C-alpha cells in the first residue's frame, strides 16, 4: 500500500512569497481555516514537534466542532508542517482520524501550497469525503490563497 492510497489533497499556486504564506498560515488561521460562514478559533498552536494543536469551529447556527486536537510531528518554517490527531498534548493516545501535511515550495514567482489529509484506512478516507472534504478544503484553500495574495499586495 502506498501512502497516497488513503490521501485526500488540495493544492494551488499562490502569487505571494513563501514567507508571507507562512505568516498567513501561522497568524491568520482564524480567518481562513474553515469554510465560511463557519469560523475557526485557534485554542493553541505550539509549532514544534510534540506541541499542541487545538482548533474549534463554530457554525452560523450555533453548531460547534471539537475542539480538533492533536500534536505537531514536524515543523520546518516556510516549508512543512505535519500534525496528527492520533495523540493529544503530552503524547496521550486518542482515536486517530488523520495526519495533516501542509507544504510550501517556491514556484513561478510565488508559492505552491499543498494540504494533504492522510487517513489510517479506506474507511476514514471515505468518511472524510462524505463529511465534505471537497468542497470544504477547496473553499479553505481559496480563502487561504486570497489572504496570502492580499497580504503580499499590501506588503
């Protein structure tokens, strides 16, 4: 089995340098992380291996998710972030759903951004698809790209 077998991914070219894309990813997550009219609230982002990642989402009619909690496995500023929900902070095991891989690479006077959800098995991948991976992550990507490009234009 290849790792791609249980992956879902979105990718786009952003007309902004990696440094700006990184800053938007780290500092403005509340503004792009979930499809509008939902909103995200970052509870904690300790961007280091073993650091806690916790985000809660709120719907327009009072719905709430989570918080979605996990840990960072790898962090390379402006290049790569890997996190998983298989553990809560302190390496406490919890029921896993996915590992998220966020990547930034220089491309054509801008940045190639790719967000990948790696699932433990076919069932988890199918469940994520049914939950609306597309169009949800597509809209998240569009929101992120727009914020990056607005930030670059005003820099």
